């Protein structure tokens, strides 16, 4: 389904553990990654869906997926509350 067809609802949330997330920080603030590029394994995820990164029961990143690149990579941003360390993981 094209992104335009999903623009009025039915967005989904993608959950992952921080220890299982392979990512690189594209933008940083205060030592935390606020925009990340990560490997996307679920092909049903689309722009506008939400990525939630947990460490045990603590939400460390909660942001919207802003782009999906060919080759299986996606970009998500959480400029307000991210507490995942910046760098490549």
C-alpha cells in the first residue's frame, strides 16, 4: 500500500529492545542520538509509523519513522526525549 493511502490512519508501532537495535546516530543532542538510521527488518513498516526502543521496561526512544531507504534502512527521530547513546551501535 502506498504511503499516501495510509495518510489518514492505521499507523503501527514497531517495538525493539535497545540491545537488539543496530543503528547509527545521524543527529545528536547532549550525548544522545535524536535522529537514528537503523536496519529495518519488517517490510510492512511505512513512513509515519512509530519506533519505540526499550531497555527493560524503560522507553529510551520514541519517534516517528521519517524515511525508508532502499536496501532496508530507515530513519526515525525523537528530538524531545531520546536517551539512547549517540554513536554507531
